[in-house]
């Protein structure tokens, strides 16, 4: 059964922006610095290297490290995938029990620099990082005052915790910067319709995109229903800085105050086996979306996912901006798994430049 996996209709918290600007005119217009939240111990059987990469994706770097180190790919790890079209700094882990330090002086990969090297006593695992710091430059910005006003509001009120367009497979298809959106979703739709995708990485990315799409659908519906800023009876509330949550029942006065103080946040489903855990009003709201997407929920359950929850809102930390003429530089920190493009989406319509990277 075919499903319509569209993305353009998702609601805005503050309405569609009136400002526009060139996005990723050059690689260093989008800079990401990974923050593990801890310091490597300096000893152990895991060699950690801190790299800077430019216009190259994380998985490819891991593959090249495995070849250079003459190790199976499974012995190379990283905490998170970083944007390809950007300058990003992140850690890679290399499991080498009993082996001496690897000499990377001859590691030659265009766009990659090894900045430092150390050891740690535990494996670097996916998702085990505090977050990422972003520095983003937007050029030829129109209506800059409107963007600054939005940013000031976002600092206190946050933005929807949407999965960004990268998750769904944005592909640049020509030198004019024309964009085809949703390549991973197109693949997911073919899988739902019965096609077998044998390429493990492609299948994984398509499934991840499908699960993220359903999450975004629930957030969008909650915005449109006027229930985004309120705690609902039966909500699964996540605790700030934690993956823990509890289902709220009863009077919402206290938890509404905690939501405003950024201590708790309503969540939406990352669908999988186990079904929905919200109750009462929250369950009724989510079921409106889930009932229209039975092919998606069934496929995700059959694919082996376990049900999880994710906050519907994020508050960018350390949010600062500087306007010089029609060039705006914005910097902020986001927790692990959150998307900078979801922050930008609320304050500017980004345009791919004609000399797009």
C-alpha cells in the first residue's frame, strides 16, 4: 500500500519566515564542533582521534580510517554523523587492544586533518556525546531585523524539535543548486510497497528517515491543533538532559510551570514495538496522525524498532548572532541528535547559492 511521505507541509511555531538568505555558500559557512561532555582518560585499548573534515561525510571517513589502519570497519566508531557540506570537528574511536599508538602522519585524505590523538578506556558509541556547537553564516540576507526578532524569541521560547532535512535525503543535483528533497523517504516508500533493499546502509538510512518522518508528523499536528505550548493530560514528559520520561495524569498546573521553565517537555513517538504509551488527551491527539499512517507504523514495528520518545521542543543554548551588512552569523549549542537546520527553519528561508558546494 503506497503512502504519501511529504515534508513541505510541516507547521511552523512562529509562522513561515519572511527573511531569506544564502545557505552554505562555502564550506566554512556551516561549522560544527562536537562536544563529548567528557575528556578521554589518556589510556586504554581505544585510540581516539579528533579530526576536522571538509565536504566529506562521516561514514566515508570511517571507511578510509579502517583501510589505513588495516582493521575491520566494525573496529572504527564515532559518536554521530556530521554534515557533509560543512567544516566539522569530531572524534573517531579505533579499537586496537594490545597495539601501539597508530602513526597518522601518512594518513592522506583530501578534506581531512587529524588534529589530536589520545586513548580512552571505553568504546566511542553512537549517540554518546553531549551535543554539538554550530556556527552558521548566512549571506545576502533580506529583512535582517525580522531574523533578529525571531532569534530573540527563539532564545526563550525554543523551536520544534523537528528532524532536519538532512535526515530525509537532500540531494544537490546540478551546478545551479537545484535540490531534490527526500531521497531517503523515496527509498522508504519503495520498501513499504514491497521492494527489498539489500544495501545495509541505504536500508538503515531509509528506515531512520521513515521513523523521523512520523515523529515530525506528530509535532506538526500538535502545532496545528494548538496543543504545542501546553502539557496535555496523558502526555509522556521527558526530563531535561535525560532520556527518561513519565506519563502525566491529573492536574497540569505544576507540570505546565516546569515546561515553561524547561525542566520537562512533552514528547512525540519514535515508533516501534510496544505501541503508544501516552494516555487520555495526548493519546487522542497522537492517534489522529498514527491512524492515518498505519502502513508506516506496521512497517516500523516489523523492522524491529522498540518504541521510544523524543521531546517536541528544543531550546538552543549559548545562542548569539552578529549582523554585518547583509551577512548574519549565528552560533548556538544543541543537545545530541538535534538539528541546526530546524532552528534556522523558524527564522529564515534558506536559498541554495548558484555556486553551491
